[in-house]
């Protein structure tokens, strides 16, 4: 009898323990994380509170396409199933861009200047060629058409226009095939060939800052089908989308590119 009572007591304790754990962890109860993208932090906090979720600001990054203080990223992502009380980590748009000291880009080669800019978080702007006895040497660095001296504080991510020496006129470079590249990748390829980015056109599929970062080139002008080479300093227009249906076969792509050229 004592043995049976002991066994029954152990089983009873196990059942109570399992039930307690089930209730404590809300076993099987979860809800999707709401989409907080673009919300001011106070609005995001209120929505998370209504869903009985906590939040923590994990990072802040400045985006000129988002409102300062708005949510631009979240983890777990929207729609992910979580239990009550879970902490959602948020990335918000900083109130002002991070500033860095402008590096000295003059009196070095264009490629060296690009490497330095990439290392500190600056972007290549327009490239202007002027007659010079020093070919491909950076002669001036500008932001918004103003010459920027070294060590002056500038916004991280700024586009820096470069004036580059050119020993002769009419030098040409190949037309790159940029189809399938992100804007960042396309800009890097264009800059490496001493060309400029022309118009950047996003289609209707682009709705959020994340969409613009993920978008890829689906059309360009001039195209590789129309020109083998173009003059250095020329511009290439880019069309970007996240719609995979626009990335068509080579035959269809050539027909689209021929239409653009016309």
C-alpha cells in the first residue's frame, strides 16, 4: 500500500508540474508579430503593448527616406509567431545622420579614392573629367557642388563628386551589364569604369526603404546590346524593381532594351 501511495504521489506531482509549466509558458498560444515599419516609436510601443509584447531598441541608423524616430527594422520579422511577453528588437531611424571627417581624396588615383570612400561610408557621386597632364588623378572633391576640405565633418553616406584629370579626349570604356544588380552594386561597377549614374527610376513595386535596398536593376540605358563602348564620364540610367516577373529571358530582354533605345 505504501509503495502504491508513493507511486501515485509521484505521478500526481509530475502531472501538477507539467500543468504548471504549460500554464507558465502559455503552451501552444502564440500570435503573429505586427508590422511596425514606418511607425513612430510611441505608436509602435502602444501596438506592441496591445499585443502584450515588449520591445527594445537594438540599433539606430539614419535613412534620408524615413522619418526620424520611425521604425525601419524589427526582429522577429512581421508575421513571425511569438508568445506573449516576447521582446521585439527594433531598429529606428536616427534623428540626424552620423558625421565623419572628410578624408583627403585629392592627389591620389580614382581607384584609391573610391577605396577610401567605401571604407569610411561615403558614396561616389558624379565624376567630371577635365584636361590634365595627370590621367585619372583626383583633382577636386565636392558635395552639393561645394569643394570640401579634408577633416570637415560631413554626413556619413554623402555622395562625393570627384573631378578627375584626363590626358586626352574621347577615351572609351565598355558598357557594363547591370541587370540583376542592386543599386549599390551597380554604382560600384559604374564608378569602376569611370562612368556616372544617371536617372534612377523605381517602379510601383517599391513601397518601403527595405524594398529600395533589395531592388535590382531590370533595365538600363545605354544597354550592352546597343553599344559596346561609351565615352568615360557618360551616364547610365537605371530602372529598379523587386518584381521577379520583370526579369525575363534574354530574347525578351533584348526586345525591351531595343524599345528603350528607340
